[in-house]
C-alpha cells in the first residue's frame, strides 16, 4: 500500500496486509465495477459484500484473520469505492442485479458462499431467498434488515426526496488524509490507528490541491423515496435454503433500533435454522473493530456447514 506522509508524529503507518489483494475491474450490466481478490488453494471463492460507504478493501482485516487456503473476492458496489457511477441513480434491486451478474461470471455452475456487512449483509440475505439455488451459505454481519416503516411516512419521505433533487446532498470534506483518520478514530474508539489509516486510504482519494474526496457518488446520500417494507424482506428470507449465520456487535445500536425484530427467536421464525452470534466489544463495523474474533465465528460456521 502507498502510505500517506503524516505531519502528526502520533500517527502510525497504515495497516500492512498479510495477504495483499489482486485488483482488477469487471463489467457488470454495462457498468465498470472494481474487484479485489485474495486467491487461496480453495478454488471456490467466498464473495465479500461491503456496506454503505465502505469498500471491498476493508475486508482485508478479516481476510488476514482467516486461513490462507480460503479464496475471497470483494466487489465495490456501483457508485462506491473505485467502481463506476451510473447516470440514473441508485435503487436497491440494482444490487441484486449486480450480484447476480457477478456470480454468473465467478461461479456459473455452483452455488457460492456470501459474507456481507450491513447493506451487503441485507443484500446477501435477500438474494439468498430470491435465488436460493445460487447460494451455498450466508454470513450476514450487522445486516438484519431495517426498522419497520408505516405508510403515513410516505408523504414526508417524498417531500424530502424532491427537495434533495433540487439541492443535492454532499459528503463532508476533509482537509487532509490525517484529518480523516482522526475523524475515524474519534467516531470509533475501538478502531486501531493503523487500521484507521488503511481504511482512510481505501475510502478517499487525494486531489491536486491536497484535500481529500470520498470515493463514492454523493447521490448515495439522497434519501430513498420508496419506504422500506420489512415484510417483503422477510418474505425473501423465508425462501432461503442455505445455512445462515447472523453476527452482531455487542456494542452496536442495531439491536436497539430493531427491537424485537432482532431477537434470535424472531429471526428464527423467518430464516430456517439461523444461527445468531454476538462479537463482544464491537460496534457496527465488526470487521474493522474485532476481525479476529469475527474470523473465529466465520471459520467455525464454514467448517460445520
């Protein structure tokens, strides 16, 4: 990795990968998308799906904590990281389409194992019910759906969306790479400085004037005018035939936000045979905070399924 020079002597160099990835691009549904791959002796790659405003790069910590025999592929979703930006905006079903196209390229004849975080975990879970024959196993990290919505929320949601079309939202700018690293460390007290520097390298690019810009389309900040309907997500989950492991961070707010819907008994009613595990001392970004304990859970799950 290229290490940004630091003017702050307290800053450490970025995390050095134990297994450096191979980078490349692939065209999916007419859009250039970026891939990172970590080849191992296992010919069947595990597909890693990142969350909102993350990138595939930051699964590096988890990859390094898992056996070197395993093969991995991480996609930058459309409009995130180093992937292309579509001109017609973003709709959640597009992620199913992109994943479906990717799997046709990677493993056209065999089901695959999906490991997703947050948005990527939600994509993985729903896709596993939409295309059950294409999925061998699922690990969803902090991806247990969203809070339920009510029809009465629709008018206000549409008004906000229309207002954002006129005045598009933007990402907060950072003055320097070190500035972003310090923000990450303030936001997440569990994050180690070398990992924060690595994440910052993955998330931003340095402009000619020295300021940094997020590697992502600001259109992602526009509110979705279509209300989330948990009932539809759960209908997809009921169609899953693959083994499923759901992982949550012990210090995450997800369980509080979802309430009873996040309880293992509730998940078991809509996902057959689901296993639920908690990683202590981890927030929402479990794969950043505690990759080693997470790897133990994931490897045990892969081994017994």
